[in-house]
C-alpha cells in the first residue's frame, strides 16, 4: 500500500522480527538527533495486525488532498485501534505512573507502566538560585535545553488580585528530572523579574510549560514598547505533515469516556498510546525529540487551549485579551502591566472553532443565534467571548480573567499589604454578628477576591446560599449551597425571556425559602437588587459586590434606574468596603481604600451620612483605623458586651491574624481550620499562637 503524499523509501527494508525495534532515529524528521537517541516505540506487538507501509518522511513532499488523506487515515485508524488494544488503551482503567514533585503533578506516560524510572539520557530542567539573565529577542528554544533564564520552580497561586506572595525573589525548590516518555511540568513558576522602571533594559525568558514553552519579554526598539513572545518548539514541514496526519487519526480513535476524564495525566497517557499506535501502523521513523514535540502540540491542542495554553500557565498573567482576527493578543502582566504578545489568530474558521471550544470547556452554548458567551473554565478562570462579526466587527473575540485554583485567604492579602489585620478583624466581628455588607470598586479592583476572603469568617455551622452568573466564589464551608444562573433556549417570550432561563432574580427569590443564615450574591446590577435589599431589611444578612467608586456613587446607582430602590430600603445596608487598583508608570497593586459604616440615607438623591472606620493613606501606604466604629454600639445592644470588650476582642483577633501571617498559614484549608477552631474554643487557639 502506498500514499501519494509521501515519498517511498528507495529500497525495500530487510525483514524485521516481530519483537525487534520498529522505529529508529534515522533519516527523515529525526536525523538531527544523532545515533544515540532512544527510540519512541520499542517493539511492535507480536499478535498485532499485518505490517503497515514503510514511509520515509521528507521535507520536500507536497501536501496531498485532505479528503483523500482523510479516507486513507480512516483505514489506518481502524488498524491502529487493534494495535492500541495491544497497548492496553481500550481498557476503561489505566494504571498510570502518577509522579509528583514538590506537591504538583508532573504529567507523563511511561512505557514501563507503574515504574517511575528517569531516562538516563533525558534532558533536565533544574531549579537554580540564579536570577534572570538576558536573552536575545527571537532566540529559539530547544526542548530540554537550559534557557537564558534558569527558572526558580516554586508553587504559587495564580490569582487576579494582588502581587502574589513570593512573586519576587523566589527561592529554588528542588530539581525536576525528565521521566521516560513524554512529560510536561505544570507547576506554577515564579521567577525573579527585573524592575519595570528600567523597561528598556528588560530582556528575560522564563518557563511556562517546560521544557517546551517559554515566555520572552524584551524591549522592541522598532515598536518602542515591551513585547511578550511565546516561544515553542519549531516544526519543519515534515513534522507539520505528520502532526496533521496524527490528528486525523486521533479523530477516528478518540473514546468519549477518556475525553471526559477529569485528570490530565489519564488523557495524556491515552493520547500518547494512541499516537504510538498510529506511528506503528504508518511505519514512520521519528526521533525522541520529534516525538516529544509532536506530543506537546497534541496535548496543547486537545487537552489544553491551543495557542493560549502557555499564557494560561504564566503565573504573572492576569488577563488574556483577543480583539479580533489578525490582531495580536494582549495580556495584563502583574509586573509589567499591559503587554502585546506574538500570539495572533489569522484564520476565521479556526477562530470560530476555538470560540466553540471555549464554550464547551465552560459548559455553555454559543451560536450565530446567541453569539455572546460568559462562563467559567475548569480552572476557575472567567471567560467572555463573542462569536460573529455582527457583534464585534473585527471578528470573534475573547477575554479570559484568571483566578486561583485554590482561593486566596486573608493571610495572602495581609502579606501583600492589600488589607490590614485590624480591618479583617473588624470585618470578622461584622460578619459574626450578621450585618449587611457590600464590596464596591472599579473593574479588576479585587472585589471578588476580597469578598471570598471575608466569607471565611462565617461561622462553620451557618447555612450559606450563594448566587452568581458565573461561578467565582469558593468557600470551605460544607453547609454551603452554591447556585448559578442558566441560559434559556428557543425564541424569546413576550417578556423578553427564554424558555428554561433561570436568572439571578429567580435564584435569589428562591434562596430566601431555603432558610439561609447568610446570602451571597456575586454581583448585583438589575432588578435582583430589590429582592436582595428586601432580604436585608427582613433580617437575612446579605453580602454582594457592586460597581461603584464611593458611598455616594453606590447610593446614586441604587436609587436610579434600572434598580430604583427607595432611600428607606437602601438604609438596610450596614457596611460598604471600597477596593481600588493603583496602576501607574511605577506602581501596580490593589488596596482596600476604605471601610464605611452607613448611618443614614438622606432624601436628597445620592446623599448618605457614613463613618469611615478604615481609610488608606496613599502617601505612607498604610490603612489607618479611626478607633470610633459606630457598629460596635449596635453589637453591644445585641450581645450585652461593652464597647471596650468588643474593641479588645477585635484587637485579639487582629493579633491572631498577624501571627498567622508571620507563620505563613495561607493554605485555604489550614486557615479555615484555625478560624473554625476559634469559634469552638478561642482560648485554646490563642494559647497555641502565644496570644494573651
């Protein structure tokens, strides 16, 4: 059997025994690797199907007709399925060697299943104590090579808010060795980056998905700006043809039960064995380096999110923004703010398919009839996308805002000076005694992160109902009922709604029938505000976020269309927390600007009397406490405690939070355990931390 899109070997090969090596690093795509490389596939199964065609890939081979290629690949795929069974791919359970280094999984499949043997000649990615070194713009990255910047591997949460603990000057945390077979290292990387004030001298490279994908940030003298280049393995024409051929074969072999697998390592092993089966049936000759490059792109485009997968693995990236076809993607970098990248979508149908892939990942629906997408990726990142040129004239667009897999705790915000320990202690008392709170601020000012932090202070036995458009909150409480809205289907009704649509208003109305101790609404922007404030007025403590810059702005927005609340109803709000994002040429951080107690809503539009308990001083970068919280008098009337006793309790809790920050008890579960233990036996917890 011969293929018209490949050149045949000049001579027929000698017969090879069934148990002999079938793939050898000689000729074709693997000539650059030398004679010492290990083979990708050690042997062909003795009871496998008949011998496949012998094919020698050449860079000069023209591309064949894709339809004919598809028909031929269907036949190859059928034969490869039989070969795959010999490898054990068809089994519902796979014995996976789950290697862990430093607490995070290094993904890969070994030919010796169940054995974690490092390859003797495999490349290494070593953690060094050296700072970032300079790199030339456009330098190629070879998988396995030591790059211009030796990365300091350190676990760190990927969050939208704050600078991130350990982001600067991270210490080395060990060595990652290459296991046998394909592998990728998905642990978050935190490296030392040069300061932004000398941006013309910036020229650094650091790992994203080592040893394959790297970020290269450098000053582009032609564009007169900082550039963010994503550097990945280069494929020659032969390797691109082979990658396309393997993808066609995988389309016929993929088992949906494995596609739905939650763990990436299961998917990687499943893909790797199918790829090896296809290579056996084609009788190809590929080197280990070529094989690893092919597996990287197969992983990136199937398990990952195509070209933006490296960006999603960058600890420093907060937002990923695509403004349309043939325009470069932009990112929001923690250290260097807005940067233009080298990633760009140029093909319309491919871009449309990618938006559909985003929709599938979020579990939402998008089409020409409904071209707007708002959802959450499996890692917690929030996605907003458009589908057609009717909505966005440059073509399909998307924006991804990254969040942490493990939520930030108050300890993180104390360590980054975003919020003071005294402010958190005050909020702890406010939440414990069931007052109503609204967190306000501009876009990307840290509202959701701050809200997620303060709800950690809710008593462990309390029942919580949360309502969101897209899931962003993450609580440690077991007595928590999270709810999200649902899009409808079909033609809109007379009222403008769709059949089966569940809105924030519907969920909020029902939540008050579920006997909640606390109600949390991710963000209010419409008629659901009326139900929320009715609940506040009727004694259900409620928390929410809102877009506003000050207390007066909050009141104005609540009293005007489309919300239209009366001043007497707005008075049900007790505390307003204002967050800001400070961003200029030399600074980029978030702060709690102030905490205000609502005393009275005046009849004049947008006017309110309030007491600023905490206020941020931008000159000294500290949060000042005015020592006169009016809400303590209301707590005194509810509990019988004196104001002095309440102040002492607040300072005691502030001291506990400071001790936890000093000891770096920032883990989500560990922090909540301390708070829960404090509710049960505060004296015992204070004794453990040395607090009188």
